[in-house]
C-alpha cells in the first residue's frame, strides 16, 4: 500500500478527531507506521478542528503534513483553508450539506457526498463523519474496511457500532457513484 498523508477538517463536535483516530488505529492494527496529530481551536465544539494522519510502511520523520494526498472537509472554512494544499491528483471528499461552494481545483479527484442528510436517514447526524471516512477508505485502500470496522469496535463506543458500520458501508458504496 502506498504512503498516505490525510487531513480531516471541520467544526469541533463533528467527530473530526475521532475519524482520524479510528483510521490511525486501523493502520496500526494492519502493522503499518502511523501518525495522528490533532489540532483544534480553544473554543472546541463549534470552533475549527482538524487532524493529520499519516499511514505508511516507511518510517515517519514528522507528523506535520503540508501537502496531503487526501483531504476530507466537513465545512466551507475547511475547504477554503486546505484546498490549495492538496497534492495534484489528490483526493478531496466533501460534505456537500455543509460545504457551500464547489472546489476550485480541476487537477484533483473530488467525491461530493451529502453526508448530513444521509447520516440523518441512517439515524443520527453525528455519524456523517463515518460516511466520509468510509468513502476515503474505499477509494484509497489505505486500510481495509474490515480493519477500520475492527478499530471502531475495539476503540469506539459499543452502543454506536452498528450505526457507524452502516455509515461506513454507505460511504464506501457512494465512492462509486459520487466521483466528479
């Protein structure tokens, strides 16, 4: 598997840090080298939050990502802040319910998913992040869906596992339909 550098960004309270943490656990469980670096404003819930995750077979020299291979954004300020940093031919996954402008880049792959709407249909807007994470894992193959689900089962809140599983599977299926 290739070296992946990913940034997850949105508002505090959207599960941005959890998305990255579950992905990092899945990478570790697959025996890969990982880095998880959270960043959030002092206001926490409702403020900006992002995290960087590196998953690779090589040693990781620094957890800081300046040009990610993939970017998940869950609000417009995050798209405004990080879109230009994404590598050419990189992957942008965006929640079209909260990102109120199209991406300006034409040299990247873009997956647009109305994650809030779909999450509410599944049972809770709180799992919108898992829909986007499922899309990322399916599209990049950075870890297997099974390994991601195992990480969520082991390190998440048990009462939400089935809903998270449905959300991840929904995101994985949508990667084949929502690519632009």
